[in-house]
C-alpha cells in the first residue's frame, strides 16, 4: 500500500505541474491539447487539473484509500466519453491525428474502471456522516453539472466565452464525469466521501474566481448571464468548502 501511496502522490505532483502550465498557457501543456484553443479554455483545463491534483495529493499523503472510488468513477466517465468522441472525430471526420487521444482515453477508462472496482471494496477510515447541507449541495451540484454538461455536449453557448465546438463537447464530458464524482459522495454519505470533493472544488474555485471576476469588465451582453451564474456557483462552493474543511469543528482538517 505504501508503494501505491507514493505513486498516487507522484501522479498528483505531475498533475499539479500540468495544471500550472495550462493556467499560464505554457506551450509544454497547451501543445498537448488536441486543437488550438483560447485563454479561458486553457484556464478551465488548468482548474480541472488543479481539482484532480489536490485530491491525488491528499490521498497519497494520508493513505485514505477509501476515498478513491469517487475519483476513479469520475475519471472513468470522463475518459470513456471523451475517448468515444475522439475516435468518432477520427473515423467519421477523417481526423486521424485524434486516434492516439482516443486510445489513450479508453486505456485510461479501463484503468480507472479497474481502480473503481478494486477500491470500492476498501473500508472507510472515517465513520463521520456527511453534513446535511453538504448532501443538499451535492444534489444541487449534480443536477447543475448534468444540465450544463448536456448543454455543452450539444454545444449550447452557456460558458461566458466563445468555445471551440469540440472543446465544448469535451468540457461537457468533464461536467458529466464530475456529476458522478458528487453522486458517489451523495449515495455513500460519509465525510471521507465528501472531503475530497470539497477539496477539489475549492482548488477549482480558486483558479477561476479571480479571472472570472476580471472577465465581468469585458464580457459581452450575450455571455453576461452565464458569467453571473458561474461566479455565484464558484463563490457558493468555495464558501461551503472553506467552512466545512477549515472552520466547522466536526469536519475541519485537524478534527
């Protein structure tokens, strides 16, 4: 198990480097993306990677493997959906350069699916129940992510910037996968199954809140409502995470 912890922690560090690279649009990272994209899309990718890396670092540092199933399920759904889309683009539109992306995604889906089936048998180290407000919030997050994810897959303009149509589908797949991340925490209402989700959401929020507040000064009227809704979600989820991770006596980090 110690060897497994080291690998998860190392994976978290690699993901952290990628997250920072996407946030600052370093060519080392952006060249890995399958097509050219814009500043805010790269920022969004960086925020998703930041969310993943903090969960990996936390599990690797603490050895709380009981929290692995939710994350593995999240990655499985994202990888499976994006893999299918990449291969569809490759074979239906003749974009053969996307075949490696499709294969890599499907291999990731197989690995994460196996990790889910293995890790869900592990016992939870923390018996504390998930607070009611967190469970209610998870239900709201799930509904919101499914709605937004479906809209993005059908390329509806709900993001507060103009999206590459293919990126819209990929981001929709990410939101659908994230919905399963919170769904697992809702179905298995133990604090250990909610801690990682809140920690990930907080990292995601911290990456996006500042740039999105700045975007409010230049956003067009057609994107204004989407930006307001996005900022409200970011502020609420950040406040929820900060309270239960660092303030509430029953759930904070050193409890």
